[in-house]
C-alpha cells in the first residue's frame, strides 16, 4: 500500500507536469508539424520515471499524427525544460498519445441528436 505522502506528492507532480507541458507545447516549440495541441491528461507511473501524456489535437487525423511526431521529436527539449522549471533531478520519460475522446464524444452527441429528431418526426 502506498504511503499517503507519496501519493499526494505524485498527484502534485502530475498536475505540475501537465501545466508546464501545456505551456511548453503552446508557446515554445517551433516545429511546424505541431498544430493546435491541448494536454488532456498526464498519467504518472508510481515510481515517477515515466509519464503518459494524452494530447487532443484539433484537425484531421493526418494533422494529428504529424503533431504527435513533432512532439515525439521534441521530447529531449521538453524533458530538459521540465527539469529546469520544476527543479527535478530527472524528468520522467514522456510517451505521447492521441486523445480521441472528444471526437468520440462529438460522434455520440450527433447520433443522439439524430435519434431525437427521428422520434419527434414520427
């Protein structure tokens, strides 16, 4: 069982990572492949050595894949910035993933609207 203090520290670090990643991605990466990217969430491993970063990208699937490649190529710079900004000994290894939940949510809303229209027409 994990100690309460460690869990609290990991949660604070996870939120700090998300905020700093969002700042770095939004304004400091000059890679033209990276489009409009939002950091949805960060899942930090229990040992703090790795983090899975879920990003939502506006645009088509091809643009999202290009943005993901741009982020993966900038991992070294991003980790360096995280070490300096958060004063960490070592930044966690970052793994970027596309967050497609917004797209699925929009599709579900569309389907629900269609069914309500059909019911009102009948």
